[in-house]
């Protein structure tokens, strides 16, 4: 299975989109929107900000591994 390492983050506050690269084996708990400077954290039940706000789930979830 091919694992994608890029995800388009969409800010829920201002709608700003930016492509970010994801670490292969770590989770990202915080993300600062560079447009409105809001600090995002994962939604309940999600392991990282990419799963909550990105176009692609994080690599460990794509590989069906336990995340974090
Ligand atoms: Zn924003």
C-alpha cells in the first residue's frame, strides 16, 4: 500500500489551505494556521491534526497501525 506523506490542511477558522508534509511515524498534535494564527489541536477521537483537518489521514493510520 502506498502511503501518502503530503496532506492539504484546511483551517476550520478561516478556510486557508496549505499543503504540508507529514512525519512518517510521529503524530502532530498542534498546527498553527499561518493565515489567521489560530492554534489547532485534534478533534475528539482523532490522533493528530492531519486526521482532523487534513485531506489525507496520517501515515500510521493509513498503514492501519496503532497511532502514537
Ligand atoms: Zn486559519
